C-alpha cells in the first residue's frame, strides 16, 4: 500500500537524473536551498573520489510547484550530471554516434556487471554500469529532502551519523582508516545510524506481513547500493529477554521507557520512541589494486576494470539512508492521516 510514490530515471554519465513524485499534498512549501543542502551533504564525507569534485549537485523543479508551493500535481525534480559534457558522444541516444570509446568487458566483482550483462544481454558492460551505479542516489536524496520538508511541517526531524569505518569505531580514527586503505589501493565500508524523533504512535501495522514499518524500512535501506545489513534498534544477538526489552513505565499518566533497544518499533508499528535504523555498507567494490576476474569477450582470466571511484562512501550512504527513511515515514503519515492539502493533513494529524 502506498500513497506517496516516486520513480527515478537517468544514467550515471547521462544528461541528468529525474524523479517524478506523486501523492504530495498541495500547499507544501518547497525550500530549494534545503534540497540543495541535502544534495551537498551526499557529496561529502572523507574518502570520496574525483567525480564528486566535478559534480556540484543542484535540483531543478520542472513541474508541480508554483510560487514555492506544491500544487498537488506530480512534482518533477531534475539533477544535472555536469560530467555529461565530457560524455555527450559516449552516452548519445542517437544510433549514428555508436562508439566503443569507454566500453569495457572485464566484470567488476561486487558490481552488477556479470549478472546484469547476462540478464539484459549486453556485451559492453558500460550498459550495465551506467544505471546500476549509485549516482542515481543523488536524485533520491532530493526526493527524500521533499519528504523531510513534509515531516518538518509535523515537527518530525531526522539525522544520521557514521558509527564505524572498517575496524575503527572512534570518529578520530576514521580518516586514518580511509588513508591506510587508499595507500593500499583498497577500499573500506562501515556502519551508520539514522534517527527520527517526534514520531506519532502507530505508523505501520501488524495486520499483514507487508504492512509492518520495520519491513518497509529494511527494504528502503537494504536496497541502497552496497548496504548489506539493516538493523532496527539494538542488534539483539547475545541479549536476554530481561535486558533487551524496553520496560514500560507511567509518568503523570504518560507512557515512558528508560531504554530504546526496540529502536522505536514494536509489532511493525512506531511506538512513539525515537526511530533508530542502522545500516552496514560493504567496502566499495572498485579498487585501484584490482580484483581477479574474467573478460566477458575472451572468457580469459584478467583484472577488473577500474574507473574513478570512492575509497569510502559510508557518510554519503548515511545521507541516502536518511532520505529513504524520510520517504517511508512520509508515506506512512499520508496513509494514516490523509489529506489533499497540507492544511488538511496538519488538521488530521493534530487531531
Ligand atoms: C553513496 C554511494 C557511493 C558509492 N560509490 C561507489 C564508487 O565510487 N565505486 C564503486 O565501485 N561503488 C560505489 N558504491 C557501491 C556500488 O554502487 C554498489 O556496491 C554496486 O552498485 C553493487 O550493488 P550491491 O553492493 O548492492 O550488490 C557506492 C554506493 C553508495 C551508496
């Protein structure tokens, strides 16, 4: 069940990334500076590659907003790829421009190259790389920023934090960990945590397997490229029931808790505590010191294709996760409270 939905389109080195959002109530103020600041957050973090020096992501809105407010019609967001200037011929849509410039045939382990080329019957692996690349997360962050603007109207705010890079758990050591890996031509992953505060009780449901908010959050975060683990609240491995579950207390007639191991979700619903979702990102699969692989054309063993790449992108990944979680929450809020205008939504919410 979805009230709020979006589709994105665009290749990594194509002209632009596009998103069409449907289901936004009318009258929502769209702060473009805020969307751009979220895009800029995604571009930062220690360990990013050369590409981020070329791109300076900003959003253009081409439908659904007039004089700064949504109309209730579909909203289209466009994020241009500045790098397209150097790739116009290579990414051309015209058949007469066909070229094997920047074509490659050595599968990159850990990427979509092998399975994607079999599935879509491609010999030039560029045809797989271009859409499977995490570049598309730029426009997803713009979509998430719009969801955050809606949440903000209801007093709900989110943040994220990197909690581990490789084996380093202390922020003072993160840069060193990245530098050691860079020096070896290697890469590193890590862990991040997303927190949303001030949520109402009862977003999501236990009545069907596909209505639990935990399942929706897991799908939203797990489907970010390179995320391999999603946790809601504290990882329960090794705990006993007596020290894991959050006991319930009453203070002045209000329900309170002293702990939040459940991460704000019980029975597939928000329980009014802070929502806490963590993710683990694997090490970036493109490496300067290349992995062994096979050439798709010759079927001979060789080394993987290397293309400009990040050494570590956990911080960027946490910003993407924050955006994805915002989307799930905004969708659940619209499902529960409804409203075709922001005024109607607020009225329903405050009731
Ligand atoms: C923000 C972000 C940036 C990324 N940057 C790179 C990169 O520069 N090089 C790379 O090889 N993979 C990068 N990745 C990871 C790959 O996109 C991902 O591992 C690959 O598409 C395969 O998907 P999977 O790991 O989910 O199986 C990035 C992922 C994210 C979320």
